[in-house]
C-alpha cells in the first residue's frame, strides 16, 4: 500500500464517555494506558473545549499504540 493509504487507514476517531463501573463486566483483556488516566478526569466533561483537548490526546495515544503494533486484538473488528 502507498504511504497515503496507510496513513488514511491508521486514523482513529475516538469518543469519550462517562461510565458507571458497577455496570461493566470484567473480562480477561486489559489495556494499560497510563497516558489516558492523566488526560481524562471528571472536570473534563464540564466544558466543550476541555473535552476536545481530551479527545485529541486520546486520539494521539491510540494512534501511537496502533502504529507500534501493541495490543493488536484491541484494533481488530469484533466478530459475532
């Protein structure tokens, strides 16, 4: 594939959302992302500008993780 096509396919469009941890099911898969812990806080969701900055930092972290090849299972589509 050409370089242009590789960069286009390796883009990630993240979203951020609050979740109640009591409603989540534990799985055997874990994803350690220490950079996300500092970027997302409860105050992030108060103003839209902070939310956009958080999305940009999450996008950068996920794209770096994808390009290095770590956690390939995380970036594969779900098969039901």
